[in-house]
C-alpha cells in the first residue's frame, strides 16, 4: 500500500543515513530518533508568528442580543507559508449561541499574503466588550510541533441596551397624536393650551361649548385643547441593591431601563424636554440637555455600562440630586422598588420635598411569580406558597397606597408590561394637563 502525506514523510525520515542525524548537523545537543529529526524539521519550516501584522475593523456598536461582525486582517510578512490556528480573544459572553468557538479560525496564508477573518458575535451582556489580544499557533507541514505567540490587538464593541419596547412606540405615538388633535377630532382631551374650535358632535362634553362662537355661527361650536409642549420630564433610575433583584432572567434594572427608553422616545416626540439620571449613593449616569434627534442615541450610550450596585440607596441624596438638577417644575419619573422597608424608611421621609416642587410618578417592576404563588393550591407546600404570595402582594399594595395618598402616581407592572404601562401613565398625565 502506497504511503502519502505525513506517513510517507515519517517513513522517509526513518531511512535517512545515520550521518544526517548527527547533533552537529541539527545544531542541538542530542537526537535520539528520526522522529526527533522530523519534529525539528517541522518546527524549522513553520512560519514565524512574531512578525505577523493585524488590523481590526467591523462593527463598533450593537444592541444586546443582536448580531455583530468584527473583522481581523492578517498579514504574513515572512518568507514561509503560514498554516495556523488563530483565536481572537473576545469574552465568552459574546459568542453566538450554539457555536463552540466562533472566534477560532484555521487559516493558511502564503508568504507575504493577507487574509481577512470574520468573527460573528452576539453579546448577552451590556457594556464594553473588549478583545485585548490575538493568539496564533503556527504549524509546520507535518503538524507535529508549532510556534505560538500572542499579539496585542485591541478591539472593543459597545453593547447597548436592547430596547425591546421600541415595537410599542408607533402605537403610543399614534395615541399621542390623537391627544394632540392631529388625527382624531374626538380624541382631543382637556389640557392647558387652547387649540381651535370645531363643530359639536354627540358625546362631546357640554362644558366645552363656546357659546359666543356658537352665536356667530349656524352650528354649535366647541373648544378643543391640546396638551402643552416643552414640558420637563426627568427620569430617575434607582441603581441600588433592589435593582439587582432578578425577575425572570434579567435584573429589575434592565426592565426599568427599557421602560425609560420608551418613555423618553415618546416624550421627546410630544415636544417635551427629557433628562435622565441614575443614582444610588452617587450619580452613576446622567444625560441632560439633548435635543430630540440626539436624545435616544445619548440615552442608550449612557445606559450601556450601567449596572446595579449592591448598596442601599441614599434617598436623601437622591432627593437632593433631583432638586439640584431640576429646579423648575417637572414630571419626575422615579423607577424604583415598592418594597416596604426602602419606601417607608427611605422615600417617604423625603417625599414632601419632591412633591412640593414636582409632579412625581413612581414606577416599579412587579414579580409575576407572586401572582403564581397566590394562585397555587393542591398541596400543603403550595398552600404555604399561596399565603406568602398573598402577604407579599398585600404589602406591596399597601406601600403603593401610601404613595398615592400623598399625591404620587404609581405604576406597578411586570417586566413585559412595565414600559407600556409607564407610557400610558405619561399620556394620561399629558391629556389631563398635569404636566
């Protein structure tokens, strides 16, 4: 049977004259067998890795959970062909699910040649994903031994919040237009700015009839109103320890951020000025003074690296920061917890300072597991779970009631519904002229 490839070469090396196996020929201390010669030859023929050149390109920003592609241009400056295994050292959280290691590449580059390698990424964590280096293992023709080196090739991919609720923006904007009187005459609500007169239709509030205008016309005229524009909206994210609690597969902070993005996009389309700050014991992020076209990009970039902090939120410091940053009256939307202790010991003592100057709306991420527990029956264990669920929900409702009695609007919804519920609360406040 004919021998080919690596087997043939090893067989040929086994028949080499003994004189060729002398240490003086190889320049080493001792050679014990033809295999040693094969390994030394293989090492000598492997392309050097120290002089390789790399250039990065590709995506620099991506939303969490979406696909991105980064490119690596490899130039072989040596006089020998490169046969190598290359690993681009991106963090494992950026790998595409179902792949073993998308950042590993087998590559062959001729002497003086260039190859471009593409790596698919799907980040599962927000923030800055950084690849510091590229490791190359160069093999000889036999693949018995290799040369290896690590090159510093900095690369980064900024992973932005996913903004799942953006699918709701069109519907919320349509409702906003109805409130603003642009698409539906019947949708005009009582606000604070007079808009125009129109013909009375059944169902209109008779208090809106303009009797002077009616006297000048041959039909009943009613006054219409539109929500005021250029109001101030301050969104505050509580990044203390309660925001780290997981509901489902994600921290509460992630759901709060998604709701904040939808509300910001909606309010900017309504003509309001939106600012945002994140606070626990210190200011963690701040976006201020952005015009509508730049607002959303600035927000997603500012929130990209935001993480919950395992500290108790300083409610007094939070109130002071709100009053300092927003001296004029505004709608303050505080995304925080409705747990009894943080609210009663933290928020309630400073609530008067906030409500005296601002309109306050508190939004919180509810755990749908409580409703599941409360509905459990059938075994002793499930009955205990039901009792615990009822108790926890009752405490949460009591806390929300305390806030409402002090003039605070409260939104309490599970992660999947929080963004929509918060947007609806804003639209209701807009229609009622409470901004």
